[in-house]
């Protein structure tokens, strides 16, 4: 049975593998999108999506920060 540390390492490895190139040079995150898989100008650009959520307390929550909007 795994402890929480071992489980967190396993989950982290699985998440990281989504963005790394496989033995064929393709990134699973891009799926079957050939532009991102093979175009030399796009193949190494990893897309990052940010989200914004206005919390009832008056704070703007983003994917990686908290901003006061008063």
C-alpha cells in the first residue's frame, strides 16, 4: 500500500508525462492536432489556460493567484 508521499509522486509523474514528448516525438497534450505536433514553430509551445473567478468576498481568484478588486 502506498503512503501519501508515494501517491503524490506517482500522480505528479503522470501529469508531467502529458506534456513531455514520447518516443515518437509527440506530446500527448496535443492529441491528434498535427500543427502542434509537427510544426517547428508550434511544437515546443505548451499552451497554458488561465481562469478567473470573482469570489463573493470581493477577491478575484485566478489559477495561480488571488487579487483584491475593491
